C-alpha cells in the first residue's frame, strides 16, 4: 500500500473515530485529541514515504523518538502512544491489516509525581496551631493529631466509628479501601488529644425531641447529612491552621499530612513494609514513592556515622560525594 494517497489515511482515521464514538462513547475532547494525534502521525509517515496502513513498528518508534527529541513530557507522549496503539488494534480487528505493529511498542515510561511534603518542624507547628480548650478546638486537635500520627486517608479519618477508638486504646482499627481493616498504632500525643476530645464528644451530638442526645456511631459526629464531619470541612480547617502556623495554605491538605506521616517515619528509620501496612497500601510500589526523601538521611549517615568520616573529625564537611566536583 506504499504510495497510497493521504485521503486513505484520513478515511481510516474517520472510521476509527466513528468506532470510538459509537462503541466506546468516547468524550468529544478525547476524539479531538486522538484525531489530531493520528493526523500528525500520518504526516510524519508521509515524510518517510509511508502510510498508516503500511507502517511498521520501526515507524512508530521513530515517531515517538521525535516527540521525545522535541522535549514532550513523557505523560503527554504516553497519551499519543495510546492513540496509536488503539488505532492499530482497530485496524487489525477490522481486517485492514493482518498484524498489529503497535504490540511491539512499549509505552513511554512516566514518573509518578513526588508527593508534597512538610518538614518535621512544619508538621509540628501545624499540629500545635490546633490549640484551645473549647470543644471545637479539642475536636480539631484530635483530628489533626490522629491524621499525622496514624497516616489516615481523610475519608478514613472523618468516618472512623466510635467503636474503633475507645479511651485508652493504643491502636486504631481502620477500614480502608476495598473494605479492608488494618490496625494502626496511635502514639502518646495523639492518644492524649483523642482522650481529651472523647470527654466532650457528646457536645457534637444532635438533640432529640425529648431533649436528650442522639447516639452516633461516628467518632467525629456532625449534625449534617453525612452524620460526621465532612472531608471538605476538615480540609478547610487544615488550611486555616496552616495560615496560623505560618505555612502557605496551598502547601497543606489532609493528604499532605498523610505524606508527612510516611516520609517522617521512613526518615526516622522505619522499614518500608511497616509503613506500607500502616498506610494500607496493597502494593509496596505505592509506598516506595516516599523513599526519595530518605536519601538526605542516608547521606547524613555516611558523612557522620561512617568510621572514616568520624576519623576525619570534620563530619559531613569532610566529603562531598553527592556534589558536583566531588570524587567519583
């Protein structure tokens, strides 16, 4: 099919987009992006005197290499690669060609974005900003302490049942994703904040018609529709605390405190499997993203704890193995 007119490529692209519309109910924006990417690939092939129906794996690889040379982000290149892979799967299934050259092509590898983190000092200041002796302050302090001390997801925190956190208990039973339960230790500071809150918890229970307090199964009840403090409300309170602690509010969210919990544990010497269990990650690869922060601690160990570093008497200043211009 070499030398076939460009109109044939256009017709095949239209057939593919029709299939995506009818069979997969693809969104308009997806169709627009796929159409644009395939048209660009077609133009690239014409420069190699080839067509969409005649292209091979080497042509696809060459196109992806050109995108990389242009400085295109790996995540964007991966989306364009997806369009090509689905297009050739369509051509093969519909009998327009007898093979699928895209099967031999690996997707461009994308790096997961590193989590936003707070330093240990910033986390301490954030927790300490939740001060006060009134009921709302005690509740907020308990929630913040518990979030940072146990690394909970905000959805897990706001919906913790009362039965999971009885006074004096040193661990919290959490029901996470996939309805899986896990046991998370609760440190002394968080335990004291939680006990102080439990003493005034009934303040937040709704009154019934007889003037009594209605029971609630949630640790942090609310008179709202959900029956507990909402994730959105708590997120706003966290940002208010950030301002009070002198931290830019856009850097802080409930999930950032979860990240801080994991990062600070690893930096303090915790093993990855233990952190995985406490976070409730099904795959340890998800937990490994936090290990990047521990590299600073590893460097400190080399420069301060290694025998040669101690003998030099200069500590970390005695070597700069991780700095440009240092030894190889």
